[in-house]
């Protein structure tokens, strides 16, 4: 019988679910981080709410969680200090699917500018802001995505 010390095997920690995403954008760099988190988010035109008297735009989205490996979560994005909202080539049917590809900020008279949301199919939404004040937050538990988004490289092949 050996009296040599035998350490206990390490206990594997139960993997905790990822914390809900909560991000704030106050400049173009911040917005680019949120844009990456929202790549391939899906929404409908009815999920875009412009409240002129409150000077805000709220978006309800089904966000693909790239950071969690193939899940989706309901999320909301809100822009404050909004002065105008315009769309171009977006479907008018309230239930049409819109797939968000990216967001960008074009500065104008400081600290204001234009937030551009670009969608698959070539449509976009322009949100003019007095200053960039945007918040993204996850709202629900994650669920398995039915399909993972795919993107084509410049030659048209899946990337």
C-alpha cells in the first residue's frame, strides 16, 4: 500500500450560460462593436419604432450570437437624441424579414451625425442623431438557431 499523496482529479466547473450582452455606443468605434454583435440579426419593419416626441428609435431583433456558437436571443437596440429617420429600399410589408448586415456612423456637425443600418438586399435605414447615444441589450434566454448565417466571398463562394 502506497502512502504517496494522490491529488483529487480536478472538478470540471459547470459551464455557466453567457451573461446577457449589454453594450453602449457613444462614438463610431463603439458602434462598430455593436455592429459586429448584430451582424445577421433579423427583424421586421414593424419592429422598428420611431418616437419623434421622445426623440428615440427602438429596434427589436433576433440576434445571432456569434460569440455563443449557434444560438439566437431576442435583443433591443435603442438610439437617443434622434432628429430624423429615413429608409431606402426597405420592404413596406410589416411582416417582411429584414437581415441586418452592418451599422456605421458618419459624423456631421459635432457631436451629431448619421447612423446607417445596412440590410441584405440593399436596403438601409438612416437615423440622424444630435449625438451618438445607443444601447444594445439582450432580452431573453438563448435558443438554438435553426440555421447559421452564411456569407459569400467576392467570387460568390461560401466564406
